[in-house]
C-alpha cells in the first residue's frame, strides 16, 4: 500500500470523525489537533484506521506521531 493510499484511508476516517472538516484542509503536514480533533477524536481516527487495515500499532510508536505524514509512515511500517 502506498503512502497516498494510506493517506486516503486516514482522510476518510478523519472525515467520519470530524464531518465539518473540508477534505481540502487535510494535508500531510497538519496534525489532527489543527483540524479541531480532541484526544478522543484522534484515537477514534487511529483505531478506525487500524481496524480497517487489520493492523495493530504499539502505543510507543503512536506516541512519536506528530503530524499526518508521521502517522502514515508508522502505519506503513506496521502493515
């Protein structure tokens, strides 16, 4: 799965959790907090993405995520 494919999965889950966020606002270099996501929203997105991809990412790896690009990278490593 490419970085772009993973980014599209993440975007889809962000839009499910934060339906008021326009897709154009979602950029790889943004973090979910900048999009208005609180900690529960962020976990909902991450859990939804992991469930869809059938993977589990350790909390330690997720703690190093600081923007959507790093989230995509961590997901790609665990595929």
